[in-house]
C-alpha cells in the first residue's frame, strides 16, 4: 500500500469522533437520496423498490462486514467474490450429485469458506506475504477452481421451496427475511468493533503493528481469524446468491469484490487502516444500492452509472483528504511554532518496522 | 533498493534480481520444452510468431505496471485506458482516414498519458491511495469509453491496411509488435538502471518517507510513474487496434488483474522497491504461453485461471523467501562490520 | 467481441420460422387455416406501448443492430422505445434491470437472456406486474416468457454450414473440425448434433469430422483454439465455427498464417467483421441472419401480445410490419427465416 501519510493518522482527534463525522455524512446521504428520490422518481416510494434494493445489497452488505475489519487492520481481501463463486459451484455440484439436504449443503459451503479464508490467513500471517498480492492470487485460484468444478454449466433445478424461501418477505412487509441474518451479523460486528477490546485492538493494529504487539495483542492470530471469518461469510453470501438467482454458475459474483471495496471505502474506512467502522460501511452499501436502483428507475443510462460510481469513490477519499490537508495548513498558520505535521512523526515507527521488510520488498 | 547500500550489498541485490528473473525464464523454458515434447508443432515458426504476438500487448502494459508497482503503488485503470485509446485509434482512422499512422500513435500514447496524469495528480498531490484512485478511474474511464463509443464498432475494413499490416507483419520472422515491445522494455530497463530519477523510483518504493527526507521529489516521481503507465497502456491500445482490427468499447475489460499478475509473477514485489521490467515482460510471456500450451497439452482450458492463481502465489512466496535470505545476509554482513 | 451463438441461432430460427410461415400462408386454406383457438392478428396495435429491449450486454455492436431494428418497429407502431442492460454479460446484473423494468410498468420486455434460469423469477414477477415477455436470440426457460423469437431451425443451420464447408473444401473432401462457443451452449450442441447427422449422409462422405473444440465466445481463447487445431491436425482441410466470435478469431488467425487459402473456414459471422477476410480470400462464404429483422420481429410480437391480438398459443398469427405475417409455432416460438449466405458478391451490401 502507498505509504504516503495523510491525515489518516488520527493523532489530533480521537478515532471515534472522526468516525462519527463521516458515518453521519453517509447516513445523511442515504436519507437525502431516499427522500429526494421518492419525491422526484416514480417508484422509489414503492415498497417493491426497497425489496429489490435489499435483495441486491444483501450479498454486498454481508461481505462488507468482515472486509471492514480487515481493512481497519491495514490488510485487504480481494478473493471474497471468488470464494462466493466457489461456494456456489460446490453447492451446485453437490446438489447435482444427489446431496439434497439443505442444512448439509449450507454446512459444507460454510466450512469450505472457512478453509479458503484460512488459506489466505496462513499465507498472510504465517508466511508474511502482503495481503494485496496474496488475495489477488487466491482471487484467480478460487475462481479458476470454480470453473474446474462446474465448467460452463449452470445448476439451476433447485426446489422452489428453497429458492422462493430464500427471497420470501418478512410476514406483513415486502423486505426479504434474510435481511434479519444480515442485521444480526451487523449487530455482532458493531458490538465487536465499538464495544470490545478486540475492536480497539483492530484499530491499534491498523495504526501501528508494533504498538499493538507491545500492547499485548496477538496480531497474527487476530488477522488469521479475520480472514477465516471473511471466507465463511463470503461462502454464506454464495449460498444466498445461488438460491436467490436459482442458478449456480462458475462466474457467480464475478467482480463483486470491487463493489465491496468501493462500499467499504465510501463508508469512511481508510485503506491504510486505523479508521472507519461498520456503521458507515453499511450506510455506504445502502447508499450505493439505492443510488444505483433509483438512477436506473429514472432512466439514467448504465454508462452514466459507471461514471458516477467511479466519481463517488474518488470523491470519498479525496474529500476527507482535502479537508484534512486544509485543516493542517490552517492549524499551522494559527501556530507558527508548531511542529511539522504528521509526515515527520510517523516515519520513525514506520521506518523501524520497515527496515527488515524493505529488503523483502 | 536505495543507492546508499554498500557495494557488496548492491551486487547481492543485483544477483537477487538476476536469480529471480532466471527463475521465471527457467519456468518458461520448462513449459515450452514439455509442450513441445507433447507436440513438436508447438515450436513451429507460425506458432512462435503467434505466441509473441499474443504476449506483446500484455507485456507492454506489464512494463508500465512494473514501474508503478516499484514505487509501492498499483494502477488498476490500465484496462479502461486501453479500451479508451483503442477506440480513439479506431475512431480517428474512421473520421480522418488520411492521417499518417505515426500521428495516430502519438494521439493514442498522449491520451493514455493524460489518463495516467489524472491518476498521478490525484495520488501525488492529494495523497490518496493508488488502489482507491485507480479503482475509481477504472470505472470512470470505462464509463467515458462506453458513452463515447455508444455501442458502435470499428471494423478492420475502416482502418488503413498499412496499419493492420503492422499488427500481423513480421521483420525477419519476428513480429513487428514484438519488436515494439522489446524496444519499450529495453528503454524502460535502461532508464530505471542508469538514470538517477529511475533509481529513485526504487527508493520511493522501499521507504517513501526516508526517500522524501533524503530529498527525492517523491510526488513528482510518482506522478511520472503513473504517466508512464498510462502512456504505455495507450501504446498498447493502439497496437491492440492494429492487431485485432475490429474494436468496440469492451476492449481490455478486466485485463488489469492479468497485468498486475504478470508483473507480480515476474518478480516485481507488490510492496515496492524491487523487481525489474524485464521480469514483468517474462511474466507476461509466461502467462500467455500457459494459455496457448494448455489446449495443446489437452488440459481443459478451465484450469488456466487456477494455474495463474497458483503461479502468483508461488511467485510472491518465492520473492519473500529470497528477500528474507538476502536480508539475513545483509544483516550478517553489517554485523560483521 | 462477444456475439453469442444463441443469438445467431435465434435469428436463424426466426428466419426459418418466417419462411415456414410464408409457405404456410401461401398454402391452400383448407389444411393450413389457423385453428379457431388461434387468433389472426387483425386488430391494431395499441398506441403508446412501452417497449424495452434488454440484451445480454449493452455496448455490444451486435445487439446494437438488433435493438435498432426493434427501435424502428416501435417507431412504426407509435410505441415508446428504450434499451437498457448490463455492461457485463452477467445474469445477476440482468435481473436488476428486469426488476427496474417491472417497477417502471413496462408493457413489453424483449430480452436476450444471459442465463436461462437465473432471470426467470424476476421475469415472472414482471409478468405479474403486467409486462409481456418476449425472448429473442437467447431463450429462457419457456415457463417465464410469453414468446421466443427464433432465427431458424437447427436442421436449417446445420445443412447450411455443411453445404458451405463442403463447397469451400472442394470435391476431394478431407478432415474438418468445429470451433464452437461454450461446451454447454444448448444451441451449439444442437447444431453440432445436426451437423453430424448431415455429415453421415452419403453426399458428405468425403468430409471427416475429427474434433470439436471450444472457444468460450472469447476472442483470445478462440484464436488459441484455432491455433491448437492446426498444430494438432496439420492436414486439416476445413473449420466450421458457428459463432461470430469464433469465426472472426479463426479467420484472423488463418489470414495471418501460412494456412491461409489452404484451410477453408466457414461459420456464422457478421459482415463487418468478416469483410476483410472475404476480400483477402481467407473465407469464401459464411452465413448469418439479419439481426435487425430479429429485433424488429421481436418488437412486433411483443406489441401484438400486449395489445391482446395474440396470446402466444400455437397457431396465433400476427403481422410484423414490413416482414409480413408470422404464425406462432410449437413451444410459443416464432421463427424468423432462413440462414443467409454472404460471399464476395454481396458482402458490401450489409453494414452490421
């Protein structure tokens, strides 16, 4: 990852206050888009719209939760969509082979996801390889294995009970029941991040690995388990995906990792680690889903949507950075004798930590 | 590696480079030998020409990517830049058929450089992480490409035959496109090795803060690294149009991961500071040969992606192992004084 | 460029259908009058129908042509046309667009499906919301659409392809191979099976099919597969590639190789892509259908459904503007016409 220090090192402000600021912005954004959309675009106020939005964002929200934690610790997992695909194809293959008990299929998929995540974890924590490169490799490997498992075929003859059951609405509403699963996971992750020492430890790991180690956190073990969780959740998303679309194919979820990363970044999580949280990310997931669907409904062409997504992503990081640089300059002007900004104070720990790895490249 | 390491360490580092690239070269040779044993026609003049042609575009983009990765960044927008410049090439020929081919090359490279400059400016001046910026520009450039192209398609018949001959022609049996790639990689390799600003890229990648403190204009170096990557992707786009003839807005879709894979497999460490463009080109050739060898070996092409993934993982594992050994040797040497 | 073979088959089947309809229309009216259950499309199409085309992938020149054909038809019957769809040809992305269309209360959805099953639940939901669903080029599961506009029959395509390769290879015959799209594309496999039946006939005894390889509708893969075929069978005399991506890639390979002129090539290709190779002699002839006609027919069929003129039952007839009258066949399928053969004499007349 680029080592340019930015205001990402949150020394002047406690981490949580910066969090709240950006989270609020995103949540306000969602509300604004929803309100303006309902007023101006025909169909946004309709419950069916929200049902479709929910169905679309469920896999992204699922995967974004552990991804948030991983990015907070300064790592990244780009293999999630391939885990989703492999889990979908394995489910399809097993079903084809005669395994028709749904709990068994789900259990096998979750276990597979955990194993795939563990593999990532081993490469990253035991062998010390950079997570970007490792997960690019496993992205290709796992997706390739999906093609080996199922080739070009699609397994699509699942029982109606399963497929319609997966997307059935909560009694009395139009929102699918699966959102409760997502909500439950979201609550669990939020509690973990905001209220437990483990959560604080994640931020510490993201800011400075050495400081975290000295504070007694087992960095390697924590990261390992984060990747295992990421793989398991991605596999769960694979099960949802397969049954929602009633089709298991090797290219299921292809490219989804970019949507997840976009949502995580838009949600205020710094790619350097140490900043951001699940609330902002979930809001960002919803924002992107609502925006996409609402603009589609408003007959905005797909090409424009692509440009808007890209622009939003860039704005989501350029914005806070510009604000931080402006703030630094303003602060420096106010106190002429003040020490130079973050850049000079961050290097010593980074340089010390970087010296052996420098040779490692 | 920074230029301040002692002479024995420098030669050790250089030896590391050579070993790493030799490793790829060896893997390549092994693969070719095995495939030729299975089917001798794999090494026929026609097939070799095809392999070289197939690797060229990937190789040129991998050189640009290597330059960026050496500075501890990544450029995910190269696929979209290729699509944009390929379509620009086709459209230019369509609407201005009298334009000399050299002019179209300049236009393509300039457009690519412009895209790279956008990336570089955002990353260097506003200090935004490259992963995010290039992810955003991946979407934006592709969106512009789609909007501009609006589903139209440029066909081989719309382009001057001389241009298309570039795409499939050969000089003494070596495809013209491959020669272009050779020129590019030799130029890039020479620049990185002999010019101070080239060597400084390695310093920037090894330790940006130390580089900045020692007076290297990090922002400027990074900016030009991205301009280079964009320009080379632009060049690749022009050559793509020459090779394929028929282009539409989807050219290059999804190719960025292959380009990064080629660089990583070729020994360019994702954490910056080491690797060479020669390795990146070897990585590109290896990936292409795998794609061509699998059908000949009778292996289902479905294994190709998995094979690429395994290659990437072995490559970075090998890099780490070699680097650890080197670090150990350096530390021992330093301790000995 | 990804031009699905399913699309071509649809065009071909629809073409044959039109032919079948035309011949049935010319036949005497005692035996071939529609049964009472089939309604003759004698009413007029409602004005202001919202017709949306949802191809496998936008930014695809092939679909651009077919959808523009639909656009022309919609203008003729004074409907409201729009085209939308995913940038990548993925099933899940199409579902999102279908959901949007059903919320927009579209009257007719003309869709070329990326995956025949994944889009079904969404399509059925759209039909419940009042939309009529017409598939063109690539069909879905029959249970979730009202009509399928098909290009031509499997046999028609197979006969055409064997005839073309036989003419190109010459009277001495020899080894031929097939470069297909994906291994499980239903249309491809149906055509290949029909071609094998055709090859078994005594007049084709000199042709010997040695291999079938798959290019996955990907340009690079198809190119490499063509390469591999010639490496494996140096005495190969001909290649059939019934997919526009495959035939263009194979032509490009042959044209730049030592096999140009020695190995015959035919298949289903688009005139624009193949023009250069016809002119330089790599390919003598190839076939396809007019995708614009396919889109045109799909629009009219959908409009007829939405206006209540037909219900999609076997025997229903309707008029599709300048293409004439069509009858719905078994399986709620409408056939367009016969495959059309392109060669040096007519290649310049077409622009798609």
